């Protein structure tokens, strides 16, 4: 029987708050440095179903995929993450659902209450918001129309998010 601790890699400064649930017995999960996983959040590896050609019936086989988190990530309260990869410098606010096999690129902000469907790729340095149905920026084909993605061009907005992240770091470390 394999050791469950061998399937999870935590780099220095990573904070797992009380009540967060990491389902690491299914596949490996690696966190970069200075990640914060807030309370009541669920981290679960995505799974993929594929056909195998060994069996003459070509039956479907299911497998869990490894998850990779970059550095300096904040995951808010009551969020469910099943992404394949979350890049560095990412903020996922409270009550978000990231679907299976999603890729959240570096420097992204997923705002409160956003649901990102499975197999979605979020471009680098973008803000994802589910409150409007308009697109202000040309999005990749895999992103549904219900999400708003805009580049991080407002300096005050970026500084507010950075200060929020640093405040969370200071409260949990001290």
C-alpha cells in the first residue's frame, strides 16, 4: 500500500487552513511555494476516461490525472478545484468552482462565485468574472461566452488584489 503523503508535495510557506480537504489518495498533487488554501476548500484531482485497445471490447478506462499548482496562489473559502494546472501568481476568490482538466495560466484572478467549466483554458494575466455575459477581450475558443475575461491593465485594481493577498499571508503567518 502506498503512502498518501508521498502523493502530495508542499513547498515552503504553503498554508492549509482548517477544514480544507485535499483528496490526494487518487493522484499526485504538487503545490509551489507560498500557497494559501482557505477553509472549506476542496482540492480534487481531475479524471479522464479513454478507450483502451488492449481489451477486445474497447472498453472505457478511467484514470485520475496529477495536479500542479504554481507559486504564490490564493484559493478562497468554499472553492472546489479540479484543475489540471494552476499557474503562479493566481488568486481564486471565495465560492469558485474550477472544472475538471482546466488550465488557469499565470497571473490570473478568478473572481468570487465564478464557475469555470471543464476543459477550459484561461489565458495568462486575465480576470475571469461570471457576473456579466459580455466579452471585453478576445477569448480562446475553449472559454464559454458566460465568462468575462479582460487583461489586467488597471493598476489600482491589480494593487488592490495584491494587497488583499499580502494581508491574507500576514494574518495566517503571524
